[in-house]
C-alpha cells in the first residue's frame, strides 16, 4: 500500500478539484496550475479528506495509476501490485487526527483482505520513487499512524 498526498490547487484544501482530477474532469482553464496537469491520466484507490471522510475512486482489486515509475522490495511498477491512498494535504502541513484514523481503518481492512500486506509493506510515495516524489512528506507522522493502526 502506498501513501500519497494531494492538494488542488497546491496548498489549498476543500472543494471538488481532487475528485474532478481523478475522474479526468478538471477544467485546465480554472487555475494556471491545472494547465500543467491537464494531460495527466492518474487515479488512486481512495482519497482521505482533511475531515477523515473517504472517497473511493477505484475498486481495491483493480489497478489504479498512482505510483508512476516505482519500485518496492525489488519489484518495479508498483501500480501492478499496490493500493494507492491519497491524503488531502501537502508535504509540510500536518495531517489531521481524523486522517490518521481513517488511514488506519483502510489499512486494517486491506491487511485483513490481503494478509501479505503488513505494516512493513505500507510505504510512502517517496519510498517507492525516491528522488522523484516526496509525499507524503515530513509532515506525515509515521509513528502516529502506527499508533492508530495498533489501537484499532
């Protein structure tokens, strides 16, 4: 499982831009940044909003296009075998307690359905694409996430 972050426009939260982006309905004329990402065809299995609400985009048994060029434990192309969860956020703004709880809840469901996915196999996008990606960034508190996961 891969943990990501996203905010559209960058650094702004709320609104429906992330959903429209993952559904390929983002209007490039709406914001200058959107013009730079207009041709990207990406998806994630789910998004966790700042309030902890979860929006699913892709069935967990199907491939999503979230990892790009990537490698984990010697296996390339992580889209082929991983689940991508996006947190509404940035690398440097702390995530909310509600997001950690929702991420732990999703992780528990995933680990129950796929026993090969353990806490050691939950990674950041930065871990599977080092030098290319930085999310979920230094603001993501892995210890807090593990505490929520173990408490659940």
